């Protein structure tokens, strides 16, 4: 798959696929969270639940005194 096709496929999955395909939500969320420039190595875990309206998100953030300004 060439770059333009890959970008288009991702855009389609992010904009409409997640609304109609529950299985498209997890990889999309993983990709978006991986793109965040975290201030340190950050462990992220999530569970989408059994429906399309529930998410549990656990982010291991550094202590307040270790956060950048």
C-alpha cells in the first residue's frame, strides 16, 4: 500500500469506521495515544467495554513534581 492510500485508509477509519465498526476503535485509539509526545515513558491501558459508548482509560502519569511546566 502506498503512502497516500495508507493515509486515506487511516482517515476513513478515524472519521467514520469507528462509528460503525467496534473493532476499528481499539487500533485507532492506540495509534492516536502513541502519537502523543509524553514527558516520559507512559503506560496506557484502556478497555472499550462491550458497547460503543463506554471506555475505561488508565494512564500512568508521573507525580506532580516530575511533570514538565
